[in-house]
């Protein structure tokens, strides 16, 4: 069977146990999923009995045959907590830990072992932050991130995802950033002579890799950041970063975390989805679906911040963002004008800051324009206009992204030898389902099974509909 456009003859997923000098590439099935909006990448691999019985290769000895002993020798390395590296065609996709092992007697004889885990942020998601944790006056976002993550062995922050995308996909990395050492205060509990406990701070060296094109995290101070009882460590960091239009995710090589926002740089548009009518070698879609959804789309969002008045009209900090997808009409000169309900609400809240509409979003084709559905929300975490604007943008992005979602399954895991990657652009030419525009990859899933073969499922949304800053 001839290869379709962009397909590779062979894509190989390898799982390494670096602390044990073992790598495995023979699987009954596997599934690896990374979603830009979910805290961790997650994976599951099932070993056939021949591998569980000792058939593996030591990457310290590339010439080893793999037949090196009973299953317990291999499974000694594959224990919960073991550090794992997952690569595709020598491109590192994820670094994390084994978190779950399941054994199952196969009806064909032997024992199947399924190992599951997440990237280095898995423990961060599971852990709760100490509610007694306090930040000193003048603490920055960088202080907050590195201080909270230090107990998990994470001591490096990248302010751009460019280098990480390059590691995963092989795309040009652009500016790699400048590595700079920083001092971080780490809290610790100390017992005093009278038996009481006091919170003190140690100072540790950490690293920030600064991209001059991004916001400098060392210059963004945070106010009134107090952990809540029972709040997860990741949830705490996400709550703080949302104030500034930022997100956090793990670097694929496990060297630290990335603190950035989605990027819609067309230089990453090295991927293409082609779905033409009729059978042709240009098509690379095995199956696909497109959802156009107006449910939940507000005509505009009016956001209110904490303080400044007891009633909505007297609250000092107010931000309005009009939904460009559903709340604009065109006059005789084809100039976009907000629909009547939007104009009425804007007139009612004259003191509110109005976020300028994005012309590139207004022009997008979408079913359900002229939708009179205003949304009024309050954020107790926003303490100034900048933070409130970030909150409103994030809320609008969470809703707008659902307006058009395209999901495609393709053969293999690469396009023209580049592994599919999230936070990249994809040129979509789907004349069957009428999607003919650049899209942004929010999720990828690598899969292998005996029934389905080796495939990748990618989930795409319109890029500017998830713009959070």
C-alpha cells in the first residue's frame, strides 16, 4: 500500500528507564496523550509476555540481543516511582514516572504487564500545598513557582515554549533564551524551644531561561497569594498564573517547567491535514470529525473584580469583552458593528474597560451569529484591571475554543518525519467537512494496538479562539 502524504514508513516509540540502563520498544499496545490544557501528559504501555519475560535491550550496550533473563530482572527496573523517558524516533516526548503497574494473565499464555504514568508534574498535581506557606512582601511569580516546586526537584523555569517544541518535534527552535541563576526562598518548619513551630526559609540556587520576547517573570510581583485549605500545588500555581494570562506545563526532557501562553506562530506550520473528496494519495486522514457548536457562546462577557463597591454599577474595576464570533453584524459598508444587546450593555457600564475586538476573529465564518446572550461574572482573585482583563480573556477563550473543533486520525506518529506536537500550527485542507484554514493543535494521542495499528489522533481548534493574553 503506498504511503499517503507525509506518512513515514516506520515510527518507533521507545520507553527508557535511565536509572536502570534499560529501554523497551516492543509493545502489544500503547497510548500517549498530551493536551495543552491538561496539567500532565499521560501514558500507558502494555508489554507482551516475551518482553515481560526478559526481552529488552540495554541502551548502555546497543549490541545486546535482548534475551537477557527472566521477567523479574526487567520488572525490577519497572517499579512505581521509576523515572521514565519516552521518545519517538529519538525525539524526546516526555519525562516522568511510573505510577501504576497492572499484571494480567494472557489467554494466549504468559503474563501481560501494563505500566502507566505521567510527566514530572504528576506528583505536583496530586500533592496539596501547605496552607501555612507564606510569601514575603515583593515576591515575584518566579519566586512563587520555584519556591513551591523545589520539594519536587524542579528548579528551572523556561519563559518560552520554543525550545521545548523544538525538542519534541525537531522544528527550528528560534531564540533559545538566556540561562540565569536566581536565588529562591524555600519554606521549612522549625521547632522552637517552647515547643511551637515556626516557618523559616532556606535560600537555594535555581535557574530561569529568559526569552526576551516574553514577559520577564522576575519583574511581575504578586499580591495576596494565600494557599487555600486542601488546594493542590498545581491548582495553586494555575490560580496565580491565570491572573497574568499565563500557563504552566512540563518540559519534555524533565529539566524544568515552561511558563508561557499559547503561541500561534505560523513558522510552526510544518504540518498539513489533507482530506479531499475521492481517494487520492494526497489524503492523510484515516477518519475525522468536525464540531461547530454555538452552545454556551456569550455575546459578551462583563467581568467584575473584588472591591470598589457593593453593587455591579459601582464596582471600580470592570472589563467588557465582546465575543467576535457571535456578536457582530455588518453594515452596508461591510464594517463590523456590535449587535444591539452588546451596545446597550456597553452604554450601561460606561466606566468599564472594553477589550478591543480582534479583526482576525470577527472575520471567521461561524454558525450562530447575532446571539443575544450576555454573561456577567466576578473574579475574587483579580486585584487590578490587568488581572481582571486576563481573567475575562481566559474565560472567553475557554468558550470560544469550542466553536470549531476538528479531530483527525492519521497513520503513524509523524508528518514528513516531524512528530506531531501540541502548541503548533497545522494547515488544514478538508474539503469534505469544509475546514480550509490554519488550525492550532491542542491535543495529540499516539496509539498502537493489534486491531488499529499505529496511529495518531490530533485535536485542532482555531488559533485565536484560545488567546489568553
